[in-house]
C-alpha cells in the first residue's frame, strides 16, 4: 500500500503536476485565469494592474477594507457605484460605471481573482454562490 502511494506520487511528478491537482484546484485556476483577463479588460484602466488604484480618483482594490463585504462587491461589479465611499479611511467620490454585459459566471471569475489575489483567500467564489446575490442587488 505504502509502495503504491509512493509510486503514484512519483508518477504524478513525472507526468505533470496538473494531473495530480484536485478538481477544486483546477477549477480555481480556471476561474483565476479568466478573472485576470476580465480584470485587464474591464477594471485595470481605473484600478490599475496591481489593484493599487490611482491617486484620489480610483480607490485601491489590493488591501482594500471594502472587500470585507463580498455582497457589496458582487453588486458593485455589475451595477457600478455612485456617491461617496470610504476605502481604508480615504474618501472617494466618483461614479464607477456599471458593467451589465458581464455574465454571472464572469462576475464570479472576477470575484475569485480579486479575493485570491488581494483578499487573502485560496478558494473559488463559485457562480452558484454569486447568482442569488446578484438577484438581490439594489439596482440603481
Ligand atoms: C471608470 C473607472 C472604473 C472602472 C472601469 C472600474 N472601477 Fe471600480 N471603482 C471606480 C471608482 C471611482 C470607485 C469608487 C466609487 C465611488 O466613489 O463611489 C470604484 C470602486 C470600486 C470598489 C470598491 C472600493 C475598493 O476599491 O475596494 C471595488 C471593489 C471596485 N471598484 C472593483 C472594480 C472592478 C472589479 C472593476 C472591473 C469589473 C471595476 N471596479 C471597474 C472606478 C472604476
């Protein structure tokens, strides 16, 4: 039994490490890969590639205390945000445009990327989790 396990590990190392990852990990990688592309297309213009934000205009996402409320972030991605908000003690007040063209899956992929990259998480934020929240957002 022990030998068999050792053999499996060795075989995995030899063949490729992807074949040994759990399905959950493969899914996480897939979500993140899509999330990066979406972020570059729809968000990085303002929030910048490393999520650092831009001066007093665009708040940072990296290290943002606003990430504590996931439901707010989910809704903000689809519906945008108007009016003053405070991020890490700094006040911002500029409209963020809505992105109604993003599918529920795309919102989930963006969420996964953001929280894995900047929110200290190491798991998928699944489309099944995001969909009921999107249905309850206050639409501006
Ligand atoms: C045109 C510029 C612009 C684009 C594009 C944009 N945002 Fe924003 N975003 C803003 C502004 C401005 C605010 C602050 C809104 C306010 O002052 O009410 C904000 C706020 C946020 C916040 C909450 C505060 C924080 O920084 O944690 C998050 C999270 C966020 N945006 C994520 C995204 C994501 C994800 C995308 C891409 C889908 C995106 N934004 C696209 C300008 C933008």
